[in-house]
């Protein structure tokens, strides 16, 4: 099993774009025992990844509760670096 932060980034190799809630839902089954698999922690990982250029914001959208969701996609130049190499 890879680290949660890396799993969050690797998820972008499977989808075109995602918000924190999408990622939380997608990883819930495999990482349910991780206390950091909460929307707030996923947002922090995404913001850090954005600062380092691994992902970029694509759009903002209101969810069904009227809250803004920020969508991200992998930075194409960095996308190949998101492939996990298992020894």
C-alpha cells in the first residue's frame, strides 16, 4: 500500500479532474483506516501539490450543499512523475 498523500496524487492518473470530495470517496475503501482521509486533509495535500506544480486548479463549482468545490487536474508536464515505481 502506498502512502495516502501519494495515493491522492496518483488518483489524477486515473481521472481528468477531481475535487477533494471525489478523491475522499474514491479512496475510502482502501484507506478507511487512515485518520487523515478526511476532506480537509485531502485539500491540504492538494494545495501543497499545487504549490509544487504537480496539480493545477481547473474550475470551481457549487456542490449540492451550496459549498464551493475546487477541481484540480494533474499538470501534464508532471503527470509522468506520478507513476509509482515499486521496488
